[in-house]
């Protein structure tokens, strides 16, 4: 294989790796913000005293 082709291939691989890391970073940021919103919704949905008493009648 000649040097220019090898150099071009290495450059494309480097670009591909950079794009992959950038995309992974965005996905992780999105997952973090989604989980924070989910935790806030769960905290807001809590009702104090719910489920403390259970009536069992047949």
C-alpha cells in the first residue's frame, strides 16, 4: 500500500473516532438530563401517607 493512501485512511479513521466520541458525549448529556427530569417527576409524584394503611376484607 502506498503512503498517501495509508495517510488518507488513517485520517478518515481519526475523524471517525472523533465523531464517535462527540456523539457519545451528546448521548451521555441527554441521558443525564433525562434522568434528572425523571427523578424530579418521581419526587413530585410522591404523596405522603399513601400506602400506609391497608384494609383487607374478604
